[in-house]
């Protein structure tokens, strides 16, 4: 009979450990919501200690703890030698201990002596995929028979704690994904800038030979042999016309917006509408759009990234409403995103909000990269950015780009 390979304990399961790290709760200050549930558990169950214990592969960390004192209260963690909660994780089910000293599952555990753990009741804290990240538990310093009502209440509280932890995990994942997106945005902007710089250099290097060609063609037009031939005259006029057109293209291409050859006209309103529809799905925030069709010279992905950054930012801080507008004003296309949140703390912050790494809202803010990258993208397109308080109560961010020239 073939011997089956040993199953990896759930405690060391790679997916579980990855999900645990994604909560962003390890080695961080206590969160008020988790601490509140720990306090409720100690009072409702009349237990001296309650813990929100997140179990790593070599320790347990207390995301919230009520009733601990001494060294373990300061460190907010213990090695697994002091952990009943590791059994909850490995068995993936609740653990109820009436008298730890006489229970073969835990009688050798150092928590009995060092944490004065005589009785224990712990319920799994699961993520959305069913991985057990830790235990919500209560500990008594005396042997105790836990009632069915007490265990049911502990389970109900554990469900709420698990939802808080899952919310923290999703926020952590979203913010890290945004950081990756910001890095991609920076790479896109840098790549376009390099292309523009290269194009400008090529244009500059072409000026001298084109000037020589123009002079040569003009000299040909005065030659008697050309003047005496209708066919040659037409050919020279064609050469002169194309040389002049090429020279005009090179001369106009030496400025910062050489991208006329790199970019194509795109409808900003269509891109903004698509971004808003994508981001509005799954949120309770109303995104109101007022979109006027207006073409700008751009690579569509650059506009999309810039607008995604602004609308994602507004979704984090809006109370219930975001207003997005695309409008044409005197040859400039404006893309405006504003919200009804709290806005920036101080008026002068609006001048600094586009700076790389600038953050104004503590843990509610993101990486501080999105707005800086947005400015880089828009400036690479020859545009500008502005920020100011919104009439809705929050912040108003504006992107301004030159309207694409019409066909002549």
C-alpha cells in the first residue's frame, strides 16, 4: 500500500500565512474596534482575559487584548509554547478547555503557569476563503465549565471580529495594489517622456540637413534649365513644397509637446465615462457625471490612469457623492473630480497635494503616489493640474489638457 505524504499542518499553510500577512495587523497598534470586542467578551462572559489572537508560524500576536498584564501585555505576543490558540488554527475548530492542568491537549503548555490559564474557550477567526488566521478567546484563572449560552455568545462575537479582520485585509490588499498601479503609472509616464525626448532630439538633428535641402531646392528653381522645362519646374515646386512642410514639422516639434507624432486624438469624455462606470460598481457612493465630448492628443491609457487615480482617491473620502465633469473651455479640455468629504486639512495643502509621497489623512490615506503620478502623466501630455476646496464640501481636482486640433 502506497504511503500517503504527510499533510502540512494548517498552521504552516502558505495560503493561510499569506492571508494573515495581508491583514496588516501584525506588529501594529491595537484597533479600537477589535479592542471593543475584547472588552465586551470579558464583561459579558465574566472572564478575566479576552484575546484577539493572530497565530503566525512561530508565535501568536494579540491584535487586541483585555485583562493581560506584565511582560506579555507589553509585548502583545507569545511564542507558540504559550499558545492554546494554535490548536484552534490547526484543528480549524473551536477549542473548549475546562481544566487545563488535567486536559491532555494542553496540560504541557507554558500558558498555564505564565499566563495563569486554567480554563479556555476559543473560536476560529476565518478569512473569506476559510483559512483560520487565529482565535477569539477568553481565559479564566480558575477551572470552569463553559455554558452553551456563553459559547454561543463567544461565537457571535468572533463572527464580528472576523469581519473586522477581513475588512482590514481587503484594505491592505487594495492599498498595495494601488501602490503597484502607481509604480506602473510612473513607468508609463517615464517611457512616454523618454520617447518624447528622443523624438525631440531626432527633430533637432534633422533641422540642418533639411535646411540644406531647402536651400538646394530653391537654388534649383532659379536654374535656367529648370525654368525652361515645365516638367522640371513642377518637380522642383513639389520638392520645395515637401521640404518646407518637413521643415515646418521639425520646427514645431522641438517644444515640449512633440507627442503630436506619438499621440492621437481621443475623446476624453468617453474614457472618463468608462472609468467611472468601472469604479462605481460595488460601491454605495453616487458618481454624478457631466461629460462634454472633447478630443485631446493622448495615449488613452495615460488619461485612463490619471482619472482612475482621481476617482479612486475621491471614493476613499467621499461621504455619499462624487461629481465628475469633462468640459471644453477656450481651447482647453478640463477633467474635474470633486467629492463631498472633509477635504484637505488646511488651505495651503492644496498647493502641495501633488507632491510625491504627500499624505494628509493618516491611515485613511493611500501611498501618497497617485496624485504625483497623475501630475506626471498630465504634464507629459502638455497639460496642467490644479486642486482647491470643492463647493460640495470636499476636495476638487482639475486636469487641463489642450484640445486636439481639428482637421484642416
